[in-house]
């Protein structure tokens, strides 16, 4: 009995110093969902971005401290988020740049969900959709932006990175 306790104690004495060298590595990821509503004839897009990462890039890029998801949130937060997204997220349909509307945002735990829409789009006679997603790649080299397309019952996904920022869906 004493030898089992001594062995466990010795094991912990060896293991604990090794664990001191293990550090938590933060991962950098966003998830964008794109779907087409035939009823509304619109591309409906949601972008899920970690709040702290978005705050960091807004502060570095625009010197904007938005205090997102707090009681002190700036009244101009949506303006700065929209401005940033317009420079880092783009949609082309058949090689034509689309103008999208930033509808707003909401918070879900540590994530901000941004709502975007491209209205009045009829995809019946279109052949391709291209997405450029550079969100947070200017701040984090390891950033991965996952994009999910859902249309006509089909799903296609891409993982976009700093070196590969475009994904294309043939319709």
C-alpha cells in the first residue's frame, strides 16, 4: 500500500515540472455560413468571430476601443465592424463584385455574430460565387476562416488562410 502511494507521489513529482512547460495555445478561427433564400432572393450570411480578436483588430487598425459586449460598448461599434468587414470580406457572383448590407450583430458567449445580406439576387442563371475572407489575417498569421456554403440542399466548405483567402462555388 505504501509503495503504491510512493510511486504515485514520485510520478506526480516528475510530471508536475513537465506540465509547467506546457502553455495554452490560442487558436484563431472564424466561421462564416452562407445560404441562399429563394423566397427572399437573397444571400444570407453570418460571420462568427471571437470578440477579443475582433476588438484587437479594431483597436490596432482604427485605434477604436469598442468595449464590445459590455455595458460600455461604443455607439459606433457597428460602424467600425462594418468598415472592417467591407475591407476584409467580399462576395463575387460571376466575377461581379456584390454590394452587401451589414444588418447588425449579436453576441453569443465570447463570439460576435455578424449578419450580412445581399438582397435581390436571382441565382438561377448564375454560374459561380467567389468568397474572399481575410478577416483577422492582418493580425494573426495562424488565422483560419471557415466558410460553409449551403444552397439547393448541397453543402461545400472551405478553410481560408492568410495565404489562400479565396473560395469558389460553381453553381
